C-alpha cells in the first residue's frame, strides 16, 4: 500500500506593535480585556496550542519579532514551544520548525542586499532560539522570485513552502515536492500546499467542526488514486496562518490536536513535516516558479507595491514604498561611505549585527573582528547609531504596512514611525538630516478614509525622537 502522509503547517506571526522609542506595545482598546492584541492572541492561540502539544506535531514557523515579544512576555511558553520542536530533532534527527525572514519583508520587492540581511537575520534568530541551523525557511506571504530562492540556497536553506499557483506550470501535483534549479549549480526544494484544503481550513469554519469527518471526507480524497498502483508515496499539506487555531476560529486548537493525533491514525495517514519527508524521500522532479508571486495576492506582489484589486483604494501604496526606497538609498550611501573606514565589508557587518541585537556579541567586538580596529568613545557611539538606524530601516519595510486598504491603521503608522526613528539615528551618526528628502515624497501619501497625511505621521514621530534624545542628553 502506498504511503499516505499528512502535514499541517502553521505560520505564526503578528505585526510588530512596539513603539520604536519605548520598545513597549501600547494599550489597544479593541483587544480588551487584554492590554493589546499580542496578549489576546497569545491567550487564545499560542498558549493553548502549547498546552495541547500541537507544536510537536505540526510544521511551523514563528516570526522572529513575535518570538522576541513572547520571550519577554511569557518565556515559559516560548521554552515549551522550543522543547516540543526539539523532541522531533531528538527522535528524527530533523526538526519540524522552520525559520522566517526576519522583518516579514516582501522579499521580491527588496534589494538583493536587503534579501540577504533578512534571510541571514532570520537564520541567526532561529539558531539563537532553537539552538541548531534551520533546514527550511518560510518566506513572508510566501513572496518569491528566483533571486529570493537563490539567496535562500546560498545561505544554506534547503526548502520552502509556496502556493501552487506560484509554480510556472498549468497544473502542479502538490502530493510531492519539486526541485528548483538555480544559478551556479545550486537548487532549492519547494513544497506546494494543497490549495483546496488550505482554503477550507482558513475560510470555512463549518468544515473544521469535526476532525474525523474532515479527515475522512476532505483530506483522504486528496490522495491521488493513480499513484496507488506503483506505491508512490504521497504527501498532502495544509498551510494557513497559525493564529487560525484558537484565535481567528475558536476551539480549532482542539480540532488540530485531535486531527493530528486520533483522526489521522483512524484513517491510516502518517503525520510528517517537510524536513522529515526530505530525509526519507528523494526529490525526483524539477519545476520553475513564477516571479514576484505570493499566497495572499493573486496579482503577484502588487498588494504591497501599488493599487491592487485585492485591496481597492490603494493608490497610496506605490508612493509610500517609493518614499521609503528613496530614504533607504540615501541612508545606505551614507552608511557605506562611513563604515568603509572601519570594516572591509559594511554590509557583512550589518548582516552580523543581529548577534549584537541578541546580546551574543558587543558592537565593539564585532567591528574589531570585521576590521581589526577597536572603536571607542564617540566613534563607537556613532557606529551604534549607524547600525541601529539600519535596524529600524529594515523594520520600516514590514509587509503589514501595505497589506490593508488604508493608511490610517496601526501597521502603516508604525512603518512611518520606524522610518522616522531610522532618520533620526542616521542624523545622530552623520549630522545630516534626511527628513526633508522623505517628507517631500510623503506628501502624495494619505488616507482615503480619514485624510491622515503620511508626512504628518512621520514628522510627529521625528519630533518625538528628537525630544527623547534631548531629554536623555540633559539628564
């Protein structure tokens, strides 16, 4: 009898809500009785799924910025999640946890240099939390192009998960993974999730009331009968936001636990995850992917770069991204010019800066290691401003700032706050004020609902940053 394997992947992520000045998540009235949405979702999803030991049985990734928040808020739950994942590493020698690009940036829209930083930071964060190198990486919104996959492969990532319509083929058999050939003899494996099942799980709550019925009536028919005769192993994979299990849909944490324990066994399906599947089965077919595609925009990545029918009234999105790109280019030019006198490769220094963020190395040690000169006093202070400004510059590209239809939401406002913080830190490092460059570009960006102007949001946060710095100096 052919092997029939079943996998559920949960993508666990929340937009960063921290104030860039204080590092604290403000009170959010809509999250009552909890202080904010992070705490509410934690109580409804992350914590109960941990109690049910679901992280031992699913394939999953946690957004690094969300995991950082959890480490401060509930380190015991984070430790339990990691412990459950490590049980698979100990038993199977491969893990069920995947890394994620660090700031949930839409990588096909990012520069090659930013792609590398996002992937390197994501890998480093995974190693810092889990203690071993990740084999797989979840791409934010599954946004992919060949350059993104090339960066993954060059950084040692072996596989990722994509939507079936991202394959450059009229139809794709999702019951087995494919290899994508890249430049320089490299390649990466792509798993395509089952679109019909994933859609049912995400948007049809009635279908996930009974796990036995779901398994018998919806999952088992997805195994292809034509492969039964030649004993070809088959994999059916569901992928969805992890918050669905308990937050978006109440009690689905319990549905998930029963599905992967009792229901799968009752129907003769083996529970697996991508790294284990690759360990046991060779990848025999190759495929190409369509460039600049994602799982939540049928139009590619237009949702995060322009006016897309997925989110009407998005005329503000293109000038918003253009404004940030102009700021980023100006910052990068000043950063590279200044840092060349300290290190051989300023961008490798930025890629390694995540070790400083984690507290594994001091910036002084890192600069000395990369350039053989040890900065002190004012020089060290300026370098700290430079690297922190680059950190905030990465945050301003968080995808959530473009996901919805209007500017007047917490996500785009936060991206503007990160941009303002990056601008201020860059000014402290260089003495140059880049705020006029971006503020002029932002005049074309405003809310179609409330009339909120992006320029006003940016300048307000810039003033806050300046006031906070002056207060610190006076103290």
